[in-house]
């Protein structure tokens, strides 16, 4: 089991929602957003979010290792834990990322209203041990089914006018005003917000170095 | 359909979480908490929360009507909408309300960890028309299944030491640190927080006076 007191946690994401969730769980961490150009080679949504979460976490670890001279440092068993995450919405096999513009947001919401879609979040945890200079990886993903009430044209138009939709996969944020259209979910709620907090906690707890 | 612009909304609850959810949905409202001593005559959890939500909403309406002299007022079609709500946790037919003390909170959480339990929230909407002096009622409830990861003795002890448990049915708040133990839910997330926001929105939208 990993000793969290000797581990510095880095969240490799600039999403304010992921940061809020990490705080909610009680973790102390710093944020270093990845600068990588994401490359998707997979087609299934669970594999897409897993590979993107890995790219983000790996990129941030490499940035950190480049910026410090390991030979000059005494780390006293200090480890680094990098957490990368990526979220997409999926409907009938079509993957939706963040909408490009208002029309695109309208199309996305119109295509998922009144029905059930899936939200996938992939997470990669990398542990880097400064003493042994070894890396350990764990990648996983969670899927949550989200069922929406039917929405009228004016409800969709009103929602996209709030600008709540633009930086979110699928064009909606479940934690905002959009909640009034969410009939039920099946799975982890926070996975829809952007980070499967319970699974992450369990994986960190059980992480074998 | 009810004209919300001519309706004053009163939330008959002093729960800060219900108030937050009403704001999240975009409603403008005032809070008047009921002062009634709640009387449970039902045994099934869905009927218990429905009857308590009705008692709370009815109590607040009566307080308001007693405090104003209707014969002196010109209301111009103004209506009043009172929203009452009550939440319980249920496990194998046992209903859990708010824990009395630390031991009680420990017992509750210990009895639901590692398993699935139900959260019921009952809601009553009363519309009072000042012109016709007529009341319309709508009472409903929603059930959400909540599945928890197994929790160790020290995890339960740590959680109840945060005091997050005391004013919440079942001894936990899903929107706080406890989220790391919530494996999955099936139903409306906000119903577990204390108000089934999506169902409430739909019921208000479809309310026939």
C-alpha cells in the first residue's frame, strides 16, 4: 500500500470540476495541466478515455522529470503520484467531446434528450519513486448511464444561452442547471462530473508499488 | 400550466442542501421552515416521506394564511407555491432518519457499507390561488438505490469524526467526503442530496391548477 504522507499528488488536469472533486475527497494536491496534443488511436469510448488519460499523466510526469535534476536531490522516500483523466459522452457508438460552438452544442443536446447515453471517464495513476526511479501505472475507466427527460426546443435554447455547455463533453454539466433534465443515472455520479471519485479512492488505497 | 412569474415560491425546509438545489435549478424562492411536530402514520418509506412532506407544506401554508388578512389585499392573480420535502434512508425495510449521536451514526453507516440501500425523498407541492382561495395539491416521491464500497472500521470512525453525518438521514452526505465510498447509484442523484430536482421541475412544469 502506498504511503500518502510521503507522496506528492499532481492532478494533470486544468478542469475546475476535477479539482473540486479532489478537494471534496480530502486530497492535497497540485495542478499541472498537460500540454500534449492528444492522439486518439482507439475507437471504443472506454479505450479512448483510457489512452487520453495515460497521455496526459505521462506528459506531466515527463515535464516534471525534465525540469528537475534528480542527481542533485535527496528525496527521502518521496514519491510522485500523477493523476490524468479524460471524459467523453457516447450515444449509439458516437463519441462526443466538447462542443465547438452554439450550434454544435444544440445538436449534441438535441441528440441525447429524452434518451439514455453513456458517460465515460478514463483515469491513469502514475506513481514515480524518486529513490528507485521506477514508474508504476494503473489505468481504468468507469461508465455511467445517464437518462434525460425530453427537452423542448426552448429548453435547449435557454440552456445553451447560459454558456454552461461550452467546456463540457456532450455540451452539458450535470452539476448545474441541466440537473432538472436528468431523470436518472446508473453508475458513479462524479464520473459524469469528470472524475470517478470512489473508484479513484479505491484504486489509490489498493495501489501496490 | 402555472404562470411562474405570478407565483411566489416558498421552500418549506431549512435544509441548506435543498436551498442550494433550488438555486441550482434557477428558481427564485423564499424559505419558511415548518414548525409542525411531524406525525408518522405510515410504515412504507415512500408513504412516510410523502406524508411528512405534505405535513410540512400544509403547515407553512397555514402559517402564511394566518399571518395575512386576505380581505384587505389585492393580489392580481398572484399564487403561492409551497414546496415541502422529506428524506429517509431505508435498508431491508428499516427506516433511518438523522442519527441521534456518534454511536448511532456509526451503527447506521456500518449497517449500509458494502451493500445497496434506498433513499426516498417525498415532495408536496401546494398551489394556493389568492383570488379564488383554492388549494391544489401534488404529492410524489422518488427512490434512488445507493451502493457503497465496503468500509473499514477506521474509515467509518474517520468519517463520523468530520461531523458531516449528524444532520443527514442515514448518517451520511453523498455530496461531501463520503462520495469516495459511493460505488454507484441508480436513480436521481439529487434525490439522495434531499430533493429530486428533475422530477420537481417536471411536476411544476405540468402542474394543472
